[in-house]
């Protein structure tokens, strides 16, 4: 039996086996008995799956949140790709690793390699000329490496997958650097703002493969306040950090949503803060638009109505 | 010559001398020369003053922001009280104290005695049963006693005078305690929220007799962020402070403006937070209304149009 | 067989009989036949019920809106309490009263006793010192005693049960009295405003045990206009009622929603009107929040998303 | 000496005498003494006037709000028409009537004759077929004839002159009748709504030649509430008035501002209410636009920026 | 077998045959097999239909968007009219025309005859006195006769049926003419604006019997821009068309939504533009209200909650 | 006598002569006569000027909008730079050119050389690979070269000087190109959108050295509609221009304000449209912020309150 293809390389009528993360499971009654519906992820996407026979036996073999090994056939069902599963069991890591199982292959992830993105982040920090900002960045990034590599950028709206936060920061940094030069803004400060503006998300969210949830502090204080505290505490440990630089950097954190309506208690008052808020909104928005276009399954030139954006989107005549 | 009466006890045609704070000064040309217009304060209010003779000599005798000794006559001019000044000079403290000069008598102040309000604040803290909150309050209030006694509650909108912050807190505490009992809210937590919700104002504003200005951190970070950091740093120094209590108290700080539109990055999510935001708004609003009614000089049943509130206010047929 | 416990004292696996109000009934098809789903109320709450056998016979024994006697067993079903009913019939009052049936025990009601709340209301009126307001209150409250004892405060949003209007008024009066004293407002006028501000609801809604509906005048004129007319007509019958007092009291009625956006044609222009609008909003909001917290069945520290409030709410770590 | 022309027939360099209402007066200092500036009205408009000689004598001859007799010369001054006054005194009615003085000629008035408009109003009422509505209209219009003939439609925004309310009603009735027929609405009901929707203005405003002010009830209750009470009290005196007709008519009053934001506590819920709100807005808006165009003194194709409307308006290439 | 009655003349228990347009079809599983649900239209309305026997055979006999011949019985089902279909097949035009089949009888249409409305439109154009506008109207209307006769006024909100655009224009013209005379507006210009303001809809929508969809240009440019281009191109071909008249007419097109929030890039700046925007809104709104009242199936005086209008509507006690 | 320095190189106490554009002139009375106040421009800025002697003679020597030659001394007056003028006359071009007069030196201009910016624009167009877009750009830019070189980007808000439109386009193109590459957008299309999105401004505004005014079409149709027509007319003349490309480009024009509230009748529905709207807003906003910071004359770290932006701005401790 062959290995099943990646979810984003789906073709119907493939048969084989593969490793996935189970992120949903539901027993549903049918006219003649019941059926087991599942949602499975790999690094490249998410897919529905259905198991019809021997349900009671297989249903006890795994839980939501666990990695599983399945045997299945791929089909199109009601215009959606689907797996018809015949065997399923939870992964036994020591043994399955020998067959090529790797956790990171089974968790919805940013399209680029995390290691590559991490090196790019480190290079970015090295290019910061201001020594205080560079020390601060190294310290905060060093302290949170594990999280910064893995965390999504948001629970659902955009970049909601493993490595999404890192991907979002790097794309923003790319755009922000150009704009800083175009408008003679303080590039070091702006890059620091890009890298730290939502550092509070590391405390706002709790992330596990399969999804993110809000923490108590996340719900009650929010990532702007949490990030502000974290940055202040770190700066307090760096001797000689200029007070006006600290104030401007903290301003970038509190103002990065752009307006009070969007949750910034103080609105941009420096050139860098205006740029940061726009670059953040741009990256978020374009990511949403791209995803809506890519995920739309219709054959029209336009997507279905996008509720959050309040419009249809042009896909072109591909 | 007699002592001039307090500004809020103004009667026309009094002659005498008195001590005031000069908060405004302007040379204005007239048809036959020029005139020196001044704004003077004492603890009870603010008044316009005019000096017509010997202008060049007197104009050099004092600056804006200084305490002055004047000799004057009180008159009504265009429906407003005014002093016609004949002599003016800056106060010479060592010598003038012998004549009864006291700084606090010359600075626009809350109607109640600051010492009395301070004792009330201390009693409030003593009544807090939760030991961690009581320690926190004692520490923060002890550390900032000088400021907390003197600071205004805002630059212009409400309680914008010496002791205004303290007056605002105490009135809010009075109302909040009743409401806490009516709705079985956590009274200790709510009182702590009342006393600490705008502790960040101490860093947001720079106050000197005569007026308050925004600091750099005040403009760039704002009192919600500054207060949050201050409370967190203090709690970090109190061993055993329960984490959920910390989170709820910080929530009171970030949510106390009630909505994102009004500058709270997170909106109320606990009963105490809903109460705090409303009590804060109530005290602010009633103070504004009372002041507008008291300061309106017209003889109608209604005040003139109040621009910020967008309406006229009923004064009654007094 | 034993008496079933009150709905708010539900425990699973109780068997017995009881009296309830039927507020919903629906035949639903199943794989092997059909099932009868019901919603039942008693004074303490509402619960789902299910009848599986002998459906055709029992379905004819009662209608929506009738009091019923059931025999049932209590179970947990999909995280919700439920009755599995084996017998059901409409109540026969003369006979069932002998077994302890009382209408008021079977209608969703305020937690406090209506008689006790009514005495509290009367005491409140007696404490009003202004003779004209006291006469007015006695007349209006006397004229509408039956309704004022029973009516809910709203159709769905808050205090939507028997005695809810009375409960809402008393809680508001408690808070308003404190605030009146704190801000030297006219306490008599404010209490009159609290007791009369939504007197128009008695014409806006039509209430019967089980729920309230809007009347024609309720839909076309609304409780602000209806209350205004009712108060004016009553004042017209009280000789010597001061005209400015009438005007201020009517202002409390028209302005009590606080803003035009919320349906007040005139916004608060007296100190008492500002207080009344805020106390009304406070009581409404806290009631909503408390109910959302109490009714949330999840095991998290936070409730599920509350659509009307647009947020999750903190329940604490109970 | 000849009679001065009407204000709307102004030509420069006319000399003569005339009767006017003085609606403004101010002594203003100049380089060589002082000058008396006045605002004068006749039925057709308002104009500035200036008196330079013998000021002290003439200034005592009249007050704001009085009718005056002037002798003057007309001039253009800074692109505005103006009277240079040489004599002015208050009117002595018995004697000046002999010279042709009539109050109504000196008060800013609707362009059409009030008597003619009044007859049109009576004819409108006679055409109402529903007997209850016709009785109601006759009673309310009969009771308030004097006011309804004279009152302006608003204090400042539109139709702010003698007879303006009547002019506004008639124009609305004209348009509303067509629309009622086009959409098969209840024409009688709609005409009654047109004639009564702002009957409360008679209690909201206090009008005297020269201007209108808000009454206590106007400020505290507003014309929607006042009109509602007045209509209900009158209907109570008409036996057999159908209850659903009363309810629909009162709905027209409370909903005629169209939205809650504009001050209607209930929004339109009948076809007639939608039409009434739009016809009211249309007449108000077109009147504003026409006046802005007519009063603009520039020579451009467009008016100056109109602050309330937030735009410039096209005047055309006249 | 008899002919089935028109949909708007539905009575239960009629049996017969008829021609309809099929606008929806869905196979739905049931407990014992499956059922075929359909939506059918004729000129007067839309109705649900159900086929239970011989499903596989009949399901292949027709598709969505085709005209069909059915044999059926009419019944009430869950408070809704419905056809129980026993035979169904697609129309064979040559043959069925002999039995009386006509396409226009089977497409949801305006209540008035299209030929009659078209003659009314032509008469309207003939009454335009301005020669340039008349030429322009004749040219544009002549060029688009087929579409203008058939097109709906919108995809869903109002007049969403065959001939709806024409019906909308004529009703607007009727009302606009009266208003133009009442306010001395330029009637020719206003009528031209009524007839051309949404001419861009002909390119914005693609209409086929059964429904309208947005075109690429409709989604990306919108009918305001498309109409503007079309009018400009046509005017370019009319020699001597006055430039200020062109500018005013184009202004009517771009401003006819009344505000920027509603999609007009420029807001009304001429009297005619204010009138056009209001007449358009009036016709749209009244059409929506009438339809909601007519289609409401409940027995109350009020309709169910109307989501788009955010209110219930009064139907009266019919 | 020496040449006066450029306005942006102002130093006090310089004496000399120079050429300027007069953009304002006003006779103002003083205590002892009158004074002539002027506003003068050169390419680098604008400055106030005052003439005290021989006013009647000099006042006739020039008008607003004319180039003038002055002799003056530079001074600081009330914290503002100023010229004290002793001689002034209008420029006599043939003769003054011999002394070095050039119009372009006397008109407020973009900081960069127009010739240089123009070459950059041409290079941009050359880099467009899509042949249809390149032809379109060359045609439109060629047809409007004179205007595109000179026009400001707006009347007052941003880039309101000679060459401002060109400067705005180039800066936007620089940023947009980076973003296009970062998000794999269609760079050719985006650059075409940048260069053409406000081509309608050439018809919306009428520009003359000294300022811009709105044309009739500008006020009645607006630059979005005008640009749309212009682009469509030009595309109609290019054979084979792909229809979907035309539609997408026109979409960029109508949607470039980003939201309907800001005047776009259709909101962005392509990735390029989202980017264009944000880049336009970014350049506009940063230009506003930079100008506010540069023009603020205070010595604080923060500017005065910026009314349009609703905040103070951080200048830093320069």
C-alpha cells in the first residue's frame, strides 16, 4: 500500500495510508445505523474523513487531539475532498517514527520552513544597528524561542497555524523596511516594533497542535497590556536603555491596532507608529483575502460572500 | 486696607489686598495705550483681573505661574466679576508668610480639606479584608502619598484642581460600596479597583499649581498602560499574591473606560468591571453637570449650550 | 411516589410527580416513530422534557400555556437536565389544589417573594417626603397593583419573569437612594422616577404566565410615550401639583434610556435624569451578566461567547 | 422723503424712511469714538444698519424687540446691503398706524399670505373623509388658530419665521397627498399626520416677533412627547374614536423623525409613517438648500461651504 | 383535468395541470426513501412543490431554470401553500404553445402589464421639453428597449422580478413630477434623472427568467460608474448638448444613493439631486414594506420581525 | 543690496531683494493709520510680510496672484518669520528675467526637481511589461504631461503644491512595487493603478500658481467618476485591450478610497485594490504627519493639537 499524498496535493481515488492529527470527531446517526465523521490535519491543510464500518472498535482507538495512522481512499463528496477511512489508530511514536512519522508533518503549518524563517528572524535582529534595541530583541527572542517558532498569529482570523506568528512578523518586516526607507523613518525602531508588537500573544493564547485558546490573562488583560508589561520588564534589566527610546517602543505596542475602536488605548503619534499599524493591517488583510480566494471551491470568477469582509472577492478567470 | 474676600465669596466694590496664583497674563493694546489682563486663582476659584496704570513697571514684577500679592478693587464687568488691580508683585515667601500667605490658599482646590480626605482614604484601605489587596493598596498609596494628595483627576474635563483625584476616588468608593453590596460583587476587589484604576495618571500628567500637562509617557503610552505596569511591578514584590486576583484587578484597570471607543483595549468581563466603569462614568458626568450648572452666569432656568455634552442643562428656578 | 424537586434543585435520577406550566410542545420524528418534546416551567426555572410512549394519547391531554401534572424521571442528557415523562395531563384546579397545586409555584418568578417586595415598595413610597409625589405614587401604584406585582421588566432581555418589574424597581431604588445622597440630588424626585420610568410597560406588554407579548400600542407608541401620557393624566387629577415638578418628572420618563440612539427622544438634562438613566442601565446590565454566568453550563473559567454583549464573561474558578 | 423699499427689493442709494423690527443692537468702539450697529427685519428679510452720529440720543430711543421708525440711506458695504441710519425712534402705534405702520409688515414672514394659507388649511381639513379625524383636526386647529397662523416651524434650522409652521404643513400636505395616492396609503390618516405631527411645537417653543425660544417643557419633554399628550387628551374627548385609528395616528407623531438617532423613540412601522417621515425630511431639507442658495452672496456657481449640510451647493450660472 | 389556478389565486384542493418555471430542485432523504422538493414560479408568485413517487424517472425530465408542465394537487402544508406533484416534464415549446404555454406567464413579473408600462415610459419621454434631454432619453431607451422592459430593479431587495426596473422608474417619475412642481425644481432634468439614474444596472446585472446575477463589471465597477460612462458616451454623440446640463445630469447619477455610506461618491448638491435620492429611497422602502406585509403569513396585527428593516410592521386588523 | 535667502533658509536681520508670488493681501487698520499685510510664496515655502509706509502707492503696484519684486528686511515677529517690506512692485517678466526671475522659483513646489521626477515617471512606465497597460499609460501620461508635471495632489490636505501629484505618485509607486512583490500581486496592474487612480483630479481641480479650486465637474461628479470616464475613453481607443484587465483597472480607480464612507462606491475586491487603497492612505497620512511636525513652531517634544488627526504628534527631543 502506498503513502497517501499531502492534503494540498489531494487527488481522488488514491488509496493508501498516512499520519494525521485528528482535530474533530463526531458520531452521527444515519438511516441504517451510524457513521464516524472526523477532521484531519497535516502540515498543508485540513480535510474531512468518514468511517462506516466497525465503528465501535475504531472509535475507541483514538481521541481528538491525537496523532493517528489511517488507511483510506480519497474521494470527492459534495464538491469537497474526503477520505473514506477503513482503519484508524492512534500513533505509537517510538514505533511509527520508524515508518517516517514526524509531529511537524501532521500539524497545520505555515508554508515556509520554520527553521528557515527562524534564521531570517535572527538575521533581521543582527541588522539592527541600535545596540539597546538589539540587546532587547535578542533577549526577548531568546527567552521565547520555542513559542515564537510555533505560535500562530491569531486564533482564527489570519495566520492561524503553526509558525503563523513568525511568518507574519517576517512579512511585515520586509514591507516595513522598505517603507521606513521611503519615508526616512527610524528603521531600527520600526523593525523592533514589528518583532515585538504582539509579543503579548504568547501570554494571551495557549497553543497546542490543533488550535489555540485564550488564557485567563488573555481574556482579562489582552495582548497589548501583556506585551507592554513584558517589554517594560525586559527593558528594566538593560542598563542604559534610553528613556525616550523605551517610550517610543512602548508606544508602538499600545498603538499598533491603529484606532481605539480596534482596541488601541492610544492612537499612533509617531511616524513609526502610523507605519506599523498600517503594515500590520495590510498583512492581516491580504492574508485573509488570499485565503478566502484559495479556499473558495466555486467555479465562478468571484468567491462566495465573505461575511467578515462584507463582500465577494475577485478570483480571476483561472 | 482690608483683606480681599475669597473668589467664591466675591462681592463688587470691595477694596483690599490678597495673595493669588497668576495663571495667565497678557498685554493688550487699547485705543489709548495698553492694558494688562491677568487670570488669578485662589483655592476657591479663578477670576479675571485688569491693570491699567504703570503697566511697564508692574509687568516686570511677576510671571505666569508665580504667586502674587495684589491691591485691587472688585467690580462687575460685562456680567463677570473682575479685579481692578492697582499694585501687584510676586510673593516673597519668607516675608509674606508672616502676613498669612500659604501656597495652598492660592491654588484652585477641591472643596473638601485634603487632610480630611486623606484620612478617609486610609480608613477605606483599612476596611479592605483581603490581605493581599490591603498590602498592595498600602504600598502603592504609601509610595505616592504626596502625589495622590495633590493631583487633579484630569487636565480639564472634570475634577481639574488640586486634590481632585482624591476627591474623585472617595466619591466613587462611596457609591461603589453600596452597589457592590446590592449586587453581591466582591467589594474588596471593587474598592481596590476604584483606588487604583487611574493610578497611571500620576505618570501620565505632570502637575504644578496652576495646571497639569501631559508627560511623554502620558502622550505615548497613556494612563491605562502606565497604571497596569505600576500595579504589576508592585504585585511582583508581594509574595503569595493570588494569580487570579491579580488578573481580575489588572482587568479593572484596562477595562475601566467601559468600551474600546473610550480607550479600553479590553471591555468589562467581570461584574466588578461593569460596576467600576459605570461608577467612574457617573462621577465624571455628574461632576461635569454640576460644574456647568454652577458656573453658568445667565438668569434663565437653563444653562447656555454645553458643547461637550451637546445640550442645555436645567438649573431650576432658583 | 415522591414529589419532584424544584427545577433549580435538579438532581439526576429522581423519580416522582409534580406540577408545571407547559410553555412549549413539539412532536418530532425519530428513526423509529416520533417523540414529544416539551418545555416546562416552575417558579425557579425552565427545563426540557421528553415523552416517548403512548404519545398520541398524552398529546391530547394538554396544550401550550396550560398547567400540567407529570410523572417523570430526571436525567442528564447532552449536558442538560431533562425529565423523561411517563404520564402527563392538564391540571384540574379544584381537585389538584387539594394535592398542593398553586399557580404561582408553576410560573417562572423573581427569586424574592412578591408579597415581601410589595411591602418594600409601599415602604419606599411612604418615605417620600414631597406630598405631591407621594400622592401621585400612591395613586398610580394603587391603580395598577395587580399588574405591578406580576409583570416582568422586559420580554426577553432582563428580569423576564413574574415579579421582574417589581424586583428591578426595588433594586434600582436601593442604588439610586445612595447616589442621590452622594450627589445631593433630589431623592424624592429620583425615587419617583425609578418607580414610574417604565410604568408604560404595563400598556406596552401583555403578560400571561409563560411569557409577554407586545400590544398594538406597545409596538406603535412604545412605553416611553405610554408612560408619559399615563403620568400626565394622573397628575392632571391632583390639584396643586407644581408645574416645574411635573416637568422634571416627565423628563425622567422621556430621558431614561440615556441617549437618542437607545430610544429617548430627549437626553438627560437634570442631575436626576443622568442618575436615573445610569442606574437603569446598571441594573439591566448586571442582571444580564449574572444570568449569563449562572446559566452557562461549560466547565471553563469563562462563559461561551455572549452574542448580545459581544464578549465572553469571567465566571471564576468555582 | 420717500418710503424705503422692502428688504428683499434692496437697491443701493435709496434714501427715505420706513418701519422695521429691531432684532439686534450693539455699541461698538471705533478709532474715533463709537458706532451703533443694528439688525432690522421686515416681512421680507433681515438687514444690517449703522448709526454714526448723535449715538447717545438715539440709543435711548428704542430697545431690541421693539418696532422702530428710521430715516436712512441704503448702501453696499463689504458685499452686504446696509442702511446708514440718520434718525431712529420706537414706533408709537396709534400715531404711526396713521402713516401706514402694520406689525405684520415688520416681522420676518413666510412668502405667502397667512390668510390665504389658513384658508388652504381649512379646505384641506374639509376634504378629510374620515369623520373622527375631521372632528379631531377641527378641534385641535380651532383651539390653536392664533398660534398655528403665526408660529415658525423651528427655532433656526428651517422655516424660522412668522407663518413658517403653516407653510411647512401645507407644502408637506401637497406632496403627501400625491404619494398617498401613488402607494395606496390611507390619505386621511396621512394628512392628519402631516397637520398634527409637530403640534407639540406650540408648547415646545415660545414665539414672539423676532424669534423663538425653548420653553421649560420644550427642553425637558420635547415636541414629540408634548404633541402626543395633546392629541391623546383631545381624542379622549371625542366619543367613538376608533382605538386602532388613535394608535396609528399617535404612531405618526412618535415616529415622524424617522430614526431613533434623530429623536423618534419608535421608528416607522406603517406605510403612512414611512411616508410622513420622508416628506417631513424632504421639505426641511429642500427649504434649507433653497435658503442656502438664495442667501449666498458670492458670484461663483457654487455656494460657500454649508457647515450643517457638510458640502457646497450648486447655484447654477445665473 | 382542469388548469391549475395562478399562484396568487391559490386555493387548497384544486387538481389540474399547469406551466411553471422551475427555480429550485432538491432531492431530500426521508425515513422511507426520498422526496423531490421544487420551487416553481409563474408571473404572479412563487410556490413550493413536492413529488413523492417515481422520483428517479421524473427527476431526469427537467432541470433548474427550465419551464415545466406539471400535474398536481394543491394543499396547505405547515401554514404554507404547496403543490403535490404527480407528473412533471420540461416544456416542449412548439407543442405546448398549442396548449397555451407562454414564457411570460411563467416568470415572476411586475403586477402591471409590461406593454402598458412601456407606453407610459414613452409618453413620459415625449413630455420632456428640453430637446437635448429628450434626444438623450430616446437614444438610451431605444438602444436598451429589450432590457429595460424585462430587467428587475435589483437582485433581491426590491422589485426583484421581470419588469421591476420599469415599474420602479414609472412610480418614481410619478412622485418626482409632483415634487418638482411643488419645489420649482427642473422637472425635465429630474425626470431624466429618474429614468437614467440606474441605467448602469443593465451592465451590473445579468438577468434570466428566474433570477439575476452580478456581472464582472457589476462587482468591480458597480452601476453608478457603469451608468456614468454610458451616459457620457451617449452625450458625446449628441452635438450641442449643454455642458452644464451634462454635468448636472451626471451628478444625479453619482449622487442618487444620497450618502457616501450608501455608495454615492458625491452627495447631492443640487435641488434635483436631493429630490431624486429621496424619491428613490421612498419607492424602495415602501416596496419593501408592502411586500413584507403582503407576504407575512401570520394572523397577528403585526408581521414577524423584519431583519433588514430591524422592526415588526403593522398589518392592521384585516 | 543682496538677494534675500529662500524662505526655508530664513534667518532674521537679512536685508535685500527678491522675487515672490503674492498669494494674499489685506489692508488692516491700526491705531495710527493702516498697514498692508501680505502672504508671499517661493518654491520652498510661504511667509508673512508687512508694509507700513507709502501704503497707497505700493498697494496699487500689484494684485493677489501676481509675481512681485520686493525689498525687505527679515525679522521674527510673535514667534513667526516675517518680511518688513519697504518696496514692492509687480514683476515685469522681460526685464526681470534678466535679473534672474523665474516663475518656478516663486511657486510653492515639491522638494524634488520636477524634471527629475518626470524622468522617474517615464522610467516607471517603461518597466511595465504588460503591453496594453504600457500603451495606456504612455497615452494618458503623454496627453496630460503639462498638468501631470505641475498639479498638486489635493487642494489642501496633502501635497498641496506644484508637482505634488507627481511626487505622490512616485512615492506610492516605490512602496507599491515592494508590496506587490512581497504578496505576489500583479505589479504591472498595481503600478498602472498608482499612476492612474487619481487622474480624474486633472478635471476635478483647476490649478494656478498659488492654489487650486474645484471645477464644476469636480464638485458635481468628483475625481473618481471623472477618472473612470477618462480611462474608459482611452482604453476604447486601444485595440485588443483585454476586457478583464480593463475591468480590474477600473476597479482600482473606483475603489481606491478603500471604503464607501471615504467615497468609494465599490470597496476593494482584488488583492491589488486592497494594496492600492492602503498605499494611498499611507502616503497621504505620513505626508500630513511629517508636515504637521515640520511646521509646528513650539519648543515642546509634541506638536500642538492637530485638529484633523485629532491628536498631538511626537516630534522628539531635537
